[in-house]
């Protein structure tokens, strides 16, 4: 499909289990014709929320709120506490899935863990998916949910000055988009943005993208599929919105503190490094962690790997500075 003329970065040996898993229903890559199959595979393998929180000191509920074109569903998680407790803050979570798959329950275990460890309210948003709902639907849904959470901080019981947004992959890109939208629209004041392996460049032309075609857990072909679903014929063109592809933003000043994590052995490496470098150039605050041999989503897919445990420690260090400083 593409010309690959660069030598890939080697995968960490502890990624073997993750690299042999079936993420795309028997295919090496996500293709337009397999989007529905991949969605169903995710639904079939996600445990119910009741099972995820069983025995844990949390409570949760679903809340339906108004969105830009219909209702949006949020799943909200609170640590067990006495009535009237003010929680240390909140984390607004945006799931991954290449803009075409996943749900608010995808990876929600992380939200539950954060709620317990940091005594914060966790919120995970259900946004509309491409290609049925192309840009700006996902961004606008996520932003509507973020604004609602910020506006209802007192009702939800958290310190409004400690609201962060986080996400991985497509959710990592939408995380960065939320910070841009909040700044540009005078929206919620964010205490931070945590972006894991963010999907932020629709052009799909970096060296990293060319290093990983038909290999890894998310490759150049899959990336082409996801971006085309979101943007259609606009993909790669001159007028793509930074709220769809944040790398397109020309002004990265006056943004909340940023944490970015990415593997060295995945297609999103170069765009993540470029984005953070431009934040620094604009005088912003940012942590950047590039993990040698890390594949896309390595912490989730290979949690027992040495680099995965080190990456989790780095995430905790940043969260400590937000919630415990």
C-alpha cells in the first residue's frame, strides 16, 4: 500500500505476547471493510462495568447529558467516601480506537485505578465514531462532555481547579484537541493533559509511520484507515482542523501542563516528539517519555514488561505533581 524504505526500531523482547495477539479479527491491520468486525470484537471482549469494579472501593453511574447533536453518555466513578466529601480533583477520560472503534468502557480500568489512588472523580465519555460520524463529531462530543463535567464540579464533588483530561491513541489526540478547544473557546480551565501514544497527524508520512507498516499493534495501514474514516477526502490536505489533528495547530502557547508517553517502536513516535518540542518552543510545560522498544499501547498490552512498569511510574510521578503537590 505504501513504500517503506527505512529500517524499523526493534521491538522490546517482552512485547512478544502483545505482538501475537489478534486485534483485528485475523487481519494484520485495520481496514475499512473490517471496522464493524473490530468494533464487535471489542464489545465481545470488554468485561461489564459491574465486573470491573467488583470488590473495589468505588461507586459508579451512567449519566446522559445534552450533546451537540443528541445525547451523550458519561460513566462517572467516585471513590467510596462520606457524604459531602470533596474529592481531590477529576480525570476526564477519552477512549482510543483509531477514531472508529471502542467505547467509554475501553480501558476504563485505568480511570477506576486513578479514582482510588488519587481520590478523584473519574469520568469516561462515549463519543460518536467515524466514518458514520466524521469530524467534528468526536471532538465536539468530547468537548461538550468536558464542559458539562467542569460546570458540574460542585455536584460531582471535586475540586474544580484539579480537572485533567487524559486519553490514549485516538483518545490521546482528542485529549490534546480538548486543551486547544478549551483555550480557544474560553472553556474549562484544565490542570493538565495526559496523552498516551497520541494519534495527531493525519498525513501519515513521518519516518516512524514508514518504519511500521504491517507490523506492531497499530501500523501505517491502520492509521490510514482511521484518518480517512474521520476526514474523508480532506485527509492530508491543507485545511485539516487542529481539533481533528492537533499537530496542525500553529499556536501551542498557553496550554495546561502536558504529559506525553509514546513507544519508540510505533508509528506515532515522531509526531508526539514534534508536538512536545513545539510546546516547549512556545514556552509551555511538558513531560515527554519515549520508551525504547515500546509498541503502540505497550503499557496496556504488555503490563508486566519492565518498560511498562517504568512507564506507569512516570505517569504516577506526573499525577503526583497535579494532585498531591
